[in-house]
C-alpha cells in the first residue's frame, strides 16, 4: 500500500495582536512557526482599528517564512487551514479590492449607544435567533456605522460594488486565485446577521440592522474547499480546506464531546463548553456554534488577559497576584457551567509558564490539562484538515 506524502498542514492564525503561520505534522507537532506583531490604531475614545493591508502583507510574510524554513514542498501539504479573530469588520471595493476604511476590531465600542437602543427593541428576537445579545462586540452594528459615517461605503453599496466581511472573508478575497467571497459558519454566526439554527443569513436580522444581503459573503461549512492560495505567495498553490473562528478552533483542539470544557488565557480569557446539538440559552453566556457545525457551545469572557500580565511580568509577586485574580474570575464562570467538568483543557500564551494552570486547579478543584502547545487555536485549525 502506497502511503500519501501529504503529511503536513499549513496554518494561518490571524489574531488580534499577532499574525502567525505554522507547519504542523500529522501528530499535531509544530515543525515551524513564524510570528509578526500587528498594531492597533485608536485615534478616538472607544475606537480600535487595524490596517487591512497590513493584515494581508503580514499573512503573506509568515506563510512564506514557514514554508521556506520547513523545506517542505507542495506534494507534502494536505492544504491550508485559516483561523482568525472574530467579529472584526472590513469593508472594501469589489472592483479594486481597496479597503474603504480601517478594520473595526471586535474590541471597538463606538456603537454602544446604538446597540443599547436596538437591544431594547429587538434584543429578545436577536437572542433567540443568534444566541447573542446586541452588543458593539459583534459585527452588525460596525457595518451600520460604516454605512452611516463613511460616504465611500454608502456609495459603493448603492452601486453594487461593496464587500463587507469579517477577517476571514478579507483574507480569502486577497489570498485566493479565485478571489472568493466566502465566510464560514463559526464566523458568520458571530455577526448577529446569521441565524445560528439555520446557519443562513436571516432577513429579519438583516432588516433590524439595515444591512443588505448582497454586501455579505456566502456562508460555507467550516470544513470546506474555500478556494486555492495564490501561486505567487509560495511559488505553488494549495487548497484552503478549513476556516474557523479562533475560539471555536481552540475548542476543537480540546475535544468534540458534549461537556468538553476549555479555557484560553490569551488577549482576553475565554471559557467555552460544548452543550450538544440542541440550541439553548444560559444566563451569563453566549451560545455559539462549534467547528463541527453540529453542536452548540456556550462561551463567556474574562476581560483580563495577556495585556495585564505583561505589565507585571518582571515582578514575580505581582505576576502571581494577577494570575490568581484571573483564575478566580474564571472559577466564578466555571461554577455556572451546565456540565460540571471533570477536567479543563487550557491553552493561550499566558499559560506557558505553568503558573496559571496550577492556580486554576487549586482554586477550582478540577483537574487542569495543559494543551499540547499553548497555540491551541492553531492546533485546532491544523486538526480540522489533518483529521478530515
């Protein structure tokens, strides 16, 4: 029996603070990793933006670097998997591919007042259809802000040349030979415009936020063929076989069974648990779609994470105090989970020194298992195409 040469996965991980690329082997080991920091722009209170062109340029750089250093050729790769920061919105011209405005990052709060008004009117409807409250965190109000405040965006919409999507859609448009306009279910269901039960854009939701369906990407399953990487980037083309939001990718690396629970200690601290294939709402949690597209998960976030840890990194006592506070906040959320976990899988850059895992186990009284690598998001993305 002839064994396939295709034993490696190329992963692009576009996060909030950095853009990374990896080459993974079949066992989930990192062969090569490259990383570039990405800047945030905040010229006004509550505004958090990034340069869409920088996102593309850095993505190309890290992809080129890991393939060059790995010395793997086209025949050895299964394909590419992309994972990305969710909810961030970019608007661009379909004819020129030029972005009309900086990316509005998920952390941006400029639409808070508008969201509060809409929440009072339509909060119940939106929650039942999306599993999410109306918050500036999610994508829909960001699109509305662009339409209302950037004349070029409104003009493009009126002339059928506006494309508006999350970071994954922007990457696919710019990195594929076919210039595809796609997104995946895990990203689409975090926009407030996609019904989490049907996994399709919802006319009522689109009407609430005054967004035209025509400006949004087509939704595909997470494990799908999303086009082929431009040959000019690596010297050869590879199929893009999975696209997944970062937290869902991390959860996929932790497991796929009901009750699987993971904590990511990263830019923010995210807690997720798989609850099964029946849609349900739980106080204090968002309901979200898993990478499989079959099960739902619940998710909560602790605001403190890597930024706070970096401030006290040089002071051992202050560092432990900060990590203990994060672990206490996480424990409060763990106590509210519908399934009491027998173990919790943890990942994220903050866990790499081992301190937070020990503190979490002491505080929560639950076995903590560190993920194979702290880049759990990238690991999950790799497994999406290595297991398929």
